[in-house]
């Protein structure tokens, strides 16, 4: 936390360009001294690039990750003037929100989620609340408080008795509830999918919640394009508004398949934006949730 505060001070006082020089040292450190992360980066990039990853590919992968984390400092402090955002699919998002019932944005550890939250802070008509597991919520809240104490109020931690009620209240108030749906820290049921031509598995919990609360779901990603440029994409994923209870399981699995398809698409489009540095391609058994 001390180093985070130091980095925040350097970034806000000396500017983004000066602070980014430190990122090259960070990327080089992980390239040289993090063999497990280097191995998983290489394995992923081979799938995404369609060829064996070179050292400069792995370095670029680490640097892209460091760059998106670093840019959080400016986005949380509302320095939107430093960035060039191109947004795709926002009209669809706005159209669904005009109904006033709120919706889910399902993201992934792909690109920057923070740029999407920043849009909500820049545009007061778009209210975004983050939903995450309690341990992660505490860590993120501490990080946000270190960078900007005013940014901690829009996070809901899972695992509390009233978590679902809070989510429902925000949805009924017309808010967007954001979740990262490609990982689970527990023993949650996972469903087999195909991503980048290989078997993987995804947790069903995020989609089960959307189905139970009968809300539309949009896929989201904020891809880092280099320099100060980001491309934010919104894609239709599912709409559980009229899904009958007996159809819920099939609709949920269809949404998971669509989610995997979009992950595949954007990993190929911007391969260095994938930030799951572990053996993600592991199939898992699934049992019915009926």
C-alpha cells in the first residue's frame, strides 16, 4: 500500500509519461523473475497469436497489464482528458437503460474494467456499481481509498446476507451492475466451453444471478490499444427478462457459450490484453442447476 501511494504521488505530480518509465522496469522484472507467469503467458499467447510466443511478446503482455493497472490512478482521479476513448455499442446500452430496470455488464480479466467505470463517472446518467467477491472487494476498496477516497462507495461485496438485495435495489434504481465473469475463487459449478480452440471452463454464478433477477446482460471490455488509447466494446449477451424458470438452465448455458465466443473474439483482436496468468484452459465437470 505504501508503494501504491508513492506511485500515485509520482504519477499525479510528475505526469503519466514520466511515471510510465517505471512500468518498463516492472515488465522486465516479471519477464526475468516470474517463471510461472512467464510460462502461462507463453502458453496463452501461443493460442491467441497462432504461433509460439517470443520473449518480446511476453514482455509486451506484461507491459500491457502494468499499463492498464497504472492508468487506474488517472481514471479514478477523473483525469479523462489524458485518454482517447473509442466506444462501440453504446447506443444499445443506452436503449436498454431507458427501460429503467437496470442491467448487468459481464466483463473479464481482459483489458481494463476501470475505463468502463470511468465512463459512468464522467457521464452522470450512467451509474455503475461493481459486484465482486468479498476478499477482492476489500482489496479493491483499500486500493481505491489509497488513490482517491471518494471512489470507494460503488462496490458491493458478495457473501453477505443482503448482497442480493443490494444488487436488486441498484438494478431497480436503473443502475448498471458490473461483474468479471471469467473466474471464481471458490468451488462454484463451472461449465465447459471452447476458447481459442481449446477446452476451458467458466463459472455459472454470474449468469445464474442475472437469470434469477431477470435482467438483460451485456458483455463489456475496455481494450488497451497502446499510448493513451482504449477501445470500449459493448456486445449483447443475453436477456433473461422473459425467461421462464424451467428454461433458466438452458438459457444460462447459452449465455455462457456466447460469453466464451466473445472472449475468443476479443482475445484474438487484442491478444496482449488477456490478464489471467494461470492455467485457464482446464475443463471441468458440470451438474445441472435445476
